[in-house]
């Protein structure tokens, strides 16, 4: 606080002296312009009389104050020294401590009475550097205190493959046997399977501010031959993904929290303790959507010959009740926006249902 008080006092005096010297310089500039016009005018002409009349507009007192004061030695030099080597030794700011503000007040009082200020006093730049160092010490102490309050748990190995990519993650609070737990869901796409989505459910138990892993579960969603382009969690119940097959590309919406319908649930398999991982070729079957009929139940939109024919990326945004999803084309130039919460978006689901019904009719005719 002592350094801040010194900076406030110095800034106040800088503004006072700068404003006063600016007024004096304005008067000096007006007087100098008047003298130039007087010397350039013909003494016998009428313009010489007009120039002589403007002499009354000049404040000669401020002109003299500027010539005798700021023109030869500005008061601002005491606070803003000119660039160059400094021969005068400076006060040790760390040693002065809280006495620095009182010292500044005494020196400023002497300066206002006409005496010379102590040249060892720190300038504006010195005070700024000193304040920066003090803030760095305080902030580092706060940072170290926060670090000591954080307890890091044991890392959980999800996949050994370096090419497996976590597409998205979401945390939600769940009630389990009258005890609240925090569950973290991870959506991961294996490196060797483009049509399989792996979901991990990590249950964290928090006691006295310390979290620990109490269970790790996994499941898999199998899709038809194609490529999963992007995955995003929508809310605490469902996720959306872009699946591109040989004949069509689809925007899928799949519940991940457990319940698929009133009678179907997405089953998660608990991983054994001490082995929080599965081999790359082990996939726990949770939801099989490998045929188009099953896939149609979770299809929100089918991309045909339209503005976005080859979707590549997916982004979600908005608040509850007004959420939108943006689908970006592979060229990065075209996009399509869907409203997730509007009643008009039911047309998307109806489109998928119509296609499912048409495929069922075709199968019935073939039989």
C-alpha cells in the first residue's frame, strides 16, 4: 500500500505540473506567433496596427513564467527523467519500507517551497518496477498456497494406443444408492476401427474435498461400415455424432446415460479393479446399430444433395431451450445449422422415420 500511495501522490503532482506548464506553453506560443507577425508586417501598413492590437490577448505573466521555469528546467524532470545514464545513486526501496510515502511527502513540501528535491528519490518508472516486483511476490505466494491445497489422485489409463483420440468429455452428478457421485463420460474413437464408438464412465467419490475413483465402466456403440467424423455431448442424456457411410451421411443422436427407451438400456460393463483398461481388440457390446433399420431410430438428419453433402465437424452452442448444432462441410466453406429445441425440428426426425418406413416396405415387398 505504501508503494501505491507514493504512485498516487506522484501522479497527482505530475498532472498538476503538466497542466500548468501546458497553459504556460500555450501563452508562449501565442506570444511567439504575435512577435513573428509583428516583425513580418510593414510598420506603415494597416496590418501592423491590427497585429499591435492582438498584443492584449497575450498573457505575458505566463510567458515569463514559462521562459524562466519550464523552458529551462521543467518540474516534470523530478518525476520523468530524460533517457540516458544516471549518475545519482538511488534509495533502496526494499529497505525504506513504509517510510517511503512519508519521505515523499516531506520532499514534495520542500519542492513547493522552492527547495530542491532529493535526487535519490525513485522516479515514476522505479516505483512501477518496484510495485511489479511486490505484486509478483504476493501472487506467487497465493499460487503456492493454492497448489498446496490441491491433491492429485492416481492417473487412470484409458487406452494404451497413442492414436486413439478422445472426441469429447462430460461430467454430471448422479444419485447412486442414496449417495451422490460425480460421473465423467468420455467418448473415444479407436484408431483401428472407424465405425465403433467407445464410451467410458468414470465414477468419482468425493470425501472431505478429496476425490477418488470408485468405479470405471465401458461400453461400445457399433455402427455400419463408414467413418465417425465427430462426436459431441449435447446434455446429460444424449450425444450427437456425424457418421458418413458409402451411400449417405447422417447426424445421429444417441442417449448415453443408460436408458435408450422405456424398455431398453445402454449397458455398461465394469472394469476390474487394478486394470483400468481393455485391450485394443476388446469391445463391450452396448448398442448395435450396424444395420440401417436400427440406425434410423437414432437418425436426426440425413445429408443429401444439399448445402452440406459431406459433413466433417460438429459444434453445439446455446442455452437450455434454445440450443443449436452447426455442421461444417469437409471443405470448410459451407455449414448447416439445426435447432435442437424448436418444435419445427421434429421434421428432421420425421424424415428419418419416413426413410425407415420406406425401407421396411421394400423388405416386405421382397418377401
